C-alpha cells in the first residue's frame, strides 16, 4: 500500500495596495466628441496630458493662455497641477474639454470661493454644439442640397 502524503497549502495573503498619499479631485470635461478625465492635485507640479507635458500636447501661446484660464480666474495659478487623459475629437475640442474638466475640478474643490467666478467666465457650462448629422438624399453635408433647375 502506497503512502499518500498530505500537503498543506499555504494561504496566499492578499497584497494590499499601498495607500495613496496624494489626494486628488476627479472631474470630467466634454466638448463635441472629446472627453477629458481630469485629476487635480494640490501642490506644485506641471500639467500632464496623455503622459506628455501640456506644452508639447497643446503647443502655442493661445492654447497655453486658454488652458490656464480656470486658474487665472480663481487666482490659483501655481497652487494646483493635474494629470489628464483625453480622447476623441480633434486637438481644439480636446483643449476645450480639458479646460472644462479643470474648471469642474476646481469647482468641486471649493464651491464657495470658485463657483461664481468660474460661472461668470463661462467655464462650467458644457458647450453642446456638435456637428450636425447628414440627412438622406442630400449631397455631402448636413444641409447641402442639389441646385434647383432654372425655370
């Protein structure tokens, strides 16, 4: 008769995730078909968009000034930094979605201080304008029709 050895299985302990020391405020900004997921952190740092510096992702002075608008309106230019994941749309729509997300995150941070200033600047309102769909029987675009014959 063969001896059967009983093996004791060691219980695997669940690995606990390290506690996140950095707290953040999460907000979503939208424009056309672009969606920006924003994490706003308190402290000094730079804004990262899709793993790249914001100056590389949105080059130009106009983009930089528009991106910093929520911070300039609330007088918090060097107090916060953010990491952003943005997808969909073009660069212009993505930029506006990021600005919308930053404004919403700042509004969540301190509603009493920032809400009225952001609202007056028009940064909390989602711009709902989007491309109109094509209708059947028309040429190329949404409203373009065939030229009517001369009488």
